[in-house]
C-alpha cells in the first residue's frame, strides 16, 4: 500500500508520466480519480466558468479498479480490518473525486487507496527491529530514486524552450470590407523605434499579402515564426490616400 502511493505520486503526478503529458494538463486528472471541472469561456463577460461533466465520475481507470480488488482481497485473505478498510477506501476516493471535480487538481487514485489501507489497519502493524532498520534503509533509497526520477524526467524529457519570435512592434486590427465582410489586417499601433517603424510602416496601413501570400492570420503567424530563418518578411500594404499597393521589407538579422 505504501509503495503504491509512492509510485503513483512520483512516477505519474511528478515524474515521467507528468512530463510526457505536459502538453495536455487535463489528461492526468482525467486518468487519475476523475476528469475534473473543465474551464469553459463565457461569451458575454469573457470570464472562465467551470462546467461539471457527469461522465468524468466514471473515469477511474481499469488499473485502478484492479488495485481496489487487489487491496480488498488482500485484506480479506489476511483477515484484517475488512469493514474499516472498505469505508476508508471509498470514503477517501469519494473525497478525492470531489476535489478533482471542483478544482481539476490531479490526485492519483492509488494515493487515497493506499492511505485507506494503512490507516484502517494501522493497529495490525508490527515490525521487528531488523525490519524497522530495513524499512528505514529502503525508504531512504526510495527517496533518492524518486529524486533522480523527477529531476531526470524534467532534464531529459522536456525539450529546450524554443526561442520566442522577434517582435515587430505593431498591433493589428481588421478592416471592414464591403457588405459587412472582414477586410485585410490593418496596423492600428506601432511602437516607437520598433522594427515596423524602421521599415516604414504606419498606423492605418492595410496588409494585403505576407511574403507574396494573402495576409491571413495563419500566414502572418507563420511568417513571424520564420523571421530569423528568412531574415525578415515582405509585406504588401495599401496605404490610405494611395491608389497602388507598395512593398515594404521588414528586416531581422538572422539569428537575432
């Protein structure tokens, strides 16, 4: 029971599994005790509301169900505190499920199970001096291994952060096209001494194309991400009061 608590917390919640699932922070909660309350944006106020998903009440995994059976059958075979173990186990699992549902805090299911077994049968614990010494040595070695696992997972499994793309120093809005259609991106603000100002861009310029392709949000984001490799970008803009579009190059030194 003690080892199951240790293993689930170290490996799943803090160690290797947590690092590998880092891209989906809700995934560990979904496969531990319950899926938790999923944040949903409110369209009117922009606030984030919490939505209860009743299906998440049954997301305790198959392996966790097998551990419930393993613990209870072991208690039965050893003739220990059957009723107390049952009440403690499902009581703690219910509390853990409530916490996960309301806070999305990931709680590995083996933690409340193992705690329940240990607490309900604490009066049956009896160790010789040799066993106590061995348990102490084993606990110290387990903590050492856990430290290596947690640090090692974050060192070897977490990719180095990618450098943030250089800032152009401008803000974009959207022009209103004919018949209510959305027009091209329009520069609404330019920071002083920014790359955009140096290149000659001005507030009010409508961006028609980026590197020769239509100026969609996806195309603009891709061009920003490739600024360092390409050394800059070429914007086709339409300036107020001018009839013909003009090309403006925004240069970024490669590697900077």
